[in-house]
C-alpha cells in the first residue's frame, strides 16, 4: 500500500493524509482483485485497461447492495490518481 501512496502523491501532492489513506484504500481493493500480488515489484499497468476497471467498479456490491454513484466516483478518482501518478504526475 505504501507504493500506491507514493504514486498517488506524485499526482496529488496537496492531498491530506486522510484523503491519501482513503483513496489508496479504495485502489488497494481494486489492486487486490485485478493486480498481480505475487511479484516483488507490483505491476499497476492493468489500470490502463479501462473497460475491465470500470466493469469491476460497477459490479462491486459490498454487503450485497450496489454502491452509490458517489462511492463509485471515489473509486474512479483513485484510479485516475494512479494513472496520473504513473505518468509522471502534475
């Protein structure tokens, strides 16, 4: 999760610690399902497969209930921060 935070800070240096923790937690859930957890160096390139990520977020249903649009927006924001951070940030 520290690697995720570093990448996100590269994109969003003004985020507070609370925001960073929240968005990195959201992205960690996506990474746990879609990413390769077995490698020493995490590979986040799957995030650029937009259709796969959007489908995953749209089908998330914690506690058996679909997520609200505002919650989905937070997941999308975490993905956008990762893509931006991976591409050099601001």
